[in-house]
């Protein structure tokens, strides 16, 4: 399961990153919002590379932007492989993406907590990360579905509906594919 989740997640996360970036570029063309150089600054601090004021190298910006998107896609793929699929799973994953960004930005001192941001900036960030989360989820879910239902889905199918007393699947059935 984890080998499949790795390659499928890298694909799903990259797809989500590409669509998010296209959406950002369209939004920036409409709103005249400038490019963010936060990803490059975070990468520079994480790797100990020298920093410079102003515009950051595009390669550093995209390496962090797309690298983070691809790597986090693996988590969404693990969710899908486990049977956590669909819009609710993608919404949960969107929160993980937002949290990951904030941990890295705040831990490195590059960013500040979102509660201190202008509301419009915060809304734009949430919108773009939601696009990433749902596109990544759709791709991860589609790739995982090719292998059939995940253990969680198989568990739920044994006794459809909402039940508090549903016991676990037998070990051999949980990982059967």
C-alpha cells in the first residue's frame, strides 16, 4: 500500500500544485497581487542558503512550492489507499496543507500567524490551498480506486450505515487486495 501511495501521491500532489499555480496566476492577473517569495525564503532558511532582500530566485520559489505540493500529496494518497476518499477527505487534507505551510513559515520566522494577516490575503490563501487540496484529492482518489476499496471502505461495507458497535475487520481482510 505504501509503495503505491508514494508514487501515486507524488503524481496527485504535483497535479494539485500545477492547478493551484495556474489558479494563482489567473487570480494575480485579475487582482494585480504580486508574486509571493515566501516559499523561496522558507527553503533558504531550512537549507541554510544565503538570503537576499527583494525578489527571490524563481528556481528556489518553485522548488519549495512544487516540492511541498508533491510530498504532501503522498499523505493524501495514503488517505485514499486507506479508504478515506471523497470531498470530506479532501477538506481534511486542505487543512493539513494550510497547517503545513504555517508551521514552516512561522517556525523559520518567514511568516506570521494568519490571524495577523489582512482578511483578503487570508481568504486568497485558503482558496488556493483548497484548490490544491481538492485537485490532489481527486487525483489520489482516482488512482487509489483502481486498486479497489481501501481497508476502511471494506470495513464500512460489512455493515452499511452508522453503527457504534462495528468491530474491526479480521487482519487478513484489512490488507487483502
